[in-house]
């Protein structure tokens, strides 16, 4: 097996079971990759094309976040984004314990960024550097495109999935004529009862949202790279500016002609930015 190979297994992370994909030698500095939300999402759908590119320098750990993919789906589930984010952050810390990782870089996309910040706030000693990509958590009203993702299960279908996916990107040509195929595959995962239940619990309006206040962010002393697509239709670029302005040690990079999926639309630039930023911490 080569260092670039991805292996996947179930890990007992405290009281929860997580499906975890890893890549690279375990003795290297660890990166934990935290994907975003959305019907049918999984760790590998976000990170599979990127993890081997870091294998020469890092041990990549990409869990299906609690309540997504093939990880455990709590039943009953936490109610609302705030309660579920806190439990998801606890499961990430438990995963570090289970894998014997003392400290790790956290790379969080969208909801994964909120989880990464929650880990940094609750267990700062377990976190090295943070990369927040299209992250939520700013006091910004939801966009119509985000609402369309949240309410997907009001009328789930291949057609609805094919209409939703282009909202994540700047240029729908990215799908290269495979939109229907990708939508069909993703709907199959999204149609599982446990996946549906977890999605509805996450976005239950009876729960509280995640909103990081200025005083709260000011306590995060980690070095942070904030990446945001200028044309992000899910979480507008104002979210990135808010986080960068209020995290004491944050740098902001806004990518033009880019939507919510920076890691897919701008993969090479994403790798370059992360390699430079994370590498500074190893000097």
C-alpha cells in the first residue's frame, strides 16, 4: 500500500461510531478534514481528490461527521444546529483521542468550519492551525440558495438534486455533462432514512443557530486561514470577512470566480494556500 492510498474504517470515538478515511503515515502531523452539510454529503465526496496530495507531509483524517454518511446517526438526534454542532465537536475530540493524536490542524468547510471553531473554543490545546473555507457562524441572514439546501426534503427528487448542486459552484460547467449522474448517485445516499432524519434534526427551527460573537472569536488565539469564494451563493463572502475581522490571528483570501466548493472549483489554489499556511507552522 502506498502512502497516497486512502483507507476507510469504523472508529469508536468515545460514545459514537465514526466512519473515518485516512491517508499518509500516522507519524506525520495530522490534518482533520471536516466536510460541510447537505443531503447526501460524505467525507470522501469533499476530500478524496485532495487527501493524497498532502500524503508526503501530513496524516489526513477525514471522518463522515456525526449524523452524515456512514457514521452513526444519533436517534434521538440533537435538536438544531447549535446542539448538534456541539455534539459533533465532542466527537471530533474523541476521534483524536481514539487515534492517539495530541494536536491536529483542522480544515473545515461550511458547517465543518463551525465545528472546527467549536473544537478550538472548547479544547484549544488539541488544535494547531485552522483553515476555515466558506465557513458558517457569522451573524448573516440565510441566502435563498442556503434555504433551498435546508428545505431539500420538502420535495426530494433527482430533479431537485440536479437543481441544487449548481448552486454550490460559480460555473456549472464544472459538472462536465455529468450533473444527472451525480444527482442520481447523491440522491441515493440522501434518501436513506437515517440521513434524512439527521438532516432534519440539524436544521430543526426549534433549535438555536450557531452564531459566533465578536468577544467569543477574540479568544481564539490560533493562526487561522479564512478562504471564501467571492461568488459564494450559500454563505456570502461577508461571512468570511466577519470571521477574518474578529479572529485575532486570521488571514483572509477571497477567491474570484468561485462559489461555495472552493476545494473542488479551485483545487490547485486551495492546495497551494493550505500547503503554505500549514507549512509555516512546521518551521
